[in-house]
C-alpha cells in the first residue's frame, strides 16, 4: 500500500484497473474478481463506479467484458483518487463530517506521490503485467469453459 489510510474503495479500484491494464483483451467481472482477489459482488460495484468515472467501458454478454478507456500509462492514481473525492463530496452535500475530513487528510499526504504514479506503473510494480496473473487467470477460466 502506498500510504496508510488509503480508502478501501480506492485500493480495490486500483487493483481492478491494474488487472485490466495487464489483460490482453476485455475481462469479465468474475475474472477480474478472481485475478484481483476481491469478492465478486464488491468487484461488480467497483467496476460500475469505474465505468461512471470514465476509466473503463463494458459490453454485456458472453463475449463482452470490461476494458480500459485510455492506455494504463495515461490513468494517474490521482485521477482515480479525485473521482472518489468528488463522489464523496457530492454525496455528503455541503456539510463535511469528521470521517470525510479524516479521509481528505489521509489522501492529501499521498497526493504528491500519487501524481507521479499511473496505473501502468502500479501494474508493473505489483507484478500484474501483460501475461501476468490477470492474463493467466483469464486463460485458465477460458480453458475450463472450453472443456
């Protein structure tokens, strides 16, 4: 983890984006969940948020899946963190509670580092590169389906 206090949704979103960055093509939600080590229901929520944020696109169906809208080296960690900050401010309204203030303080310490890191960097540093865990997971699942 880059810094203490990284909000769980941000962490899970970055894991999902790293899996997509390492994939050779679209990945289905259950494939992302398995490759990222996240619960399937939580992964579906994260993928929906990342779609709303404009980081990924999807197509339904057995030949569908999720993929990055931009190359992974063009998606900065600050872009993802900023989405969650804007999203939480909208939901919170004008009044700022203590939890939101604490999260802002925690992520503010990370902003400088985050501004230099993109999803491709994270995927590479985490070992989640093309042909890595995500690609291997998808290949195994597709082999099982074909059998």
